[in-house]
C-alpha cells in the first residue's frame, strides 16, 4: 500500500471494425497489461464491432509504465488469434489530476492529446471534467493488424491511505 499512487479505472467501451479471424467474424476480447498486472474483458461472440462496456482497474505504482492493450479472438480448439495491439501513457491524465481542479462546469476540457507517431491515438483525445472527476476518452488504432480501433475511457481513482500523486 505504501507504494500505491492510486487506481486507474479503464472503461473498455467498444471495438470498431476489428479484423476477421474466424470464417466471417471474430469472438473478440481485450487484455490490458501494465507491469505485472493483467486484466481481461469478457468475450463478445461473433462480432467485429463489439460493445464490451467492461470496467477494468489497475493499481498504479509507477507512472512511467505504459498501459498495453491487446485484442484477441477466442478460439475453442486452438490458441486464440491476436487481433492487434496498442499502448498508451497515463502521464497527461495524471498531470490533469495533479492540477486539483474543483467546481468546474461539467464537460470542461482540461487538455487535449493529439495523435502522433509516438502514440496509438486515432483521433484527438480530450481530458475533461465530468461529474467531479477527471476522465480521458480515447480511440486507439490497433497496430500489427489490417484494421480496428478500441474506444476507452480512463478515470483516476484516489485511494485513501495511499501515497497519492
């Protein structure tokens, strides 16, 4: 607990135009890794535009570690097929949280992160004030695959008794 900075809630919303890995479709799920932590969404059967709406929570002890995301196709009789990967940094979100903003109108944009060669963003990612919390919406373009994006929302969660930011 003494090394814990806080928690990162990752709301895995949906996949868009994911690759076909079975005959006509795929059975996708997402694996999120950060350091030694590994979390998974549920499998959505026969869908290349899945709606997961799953919340996964990482314990954050090192702000410099990237969050790695991989999409897989669940197979019954063989190893699951990889359907692309992406990674992102949590620095911009953490910097916005450190501003200790309070009382802003809902939907206020705190900052924007532009897509670049150094990140997997497919479009501008806004960090906003929403219901008393700092959240970041992002669309990640999957790498090492012919097509596909994953939509996420990040939220920092303060943990009482942790080291904090």
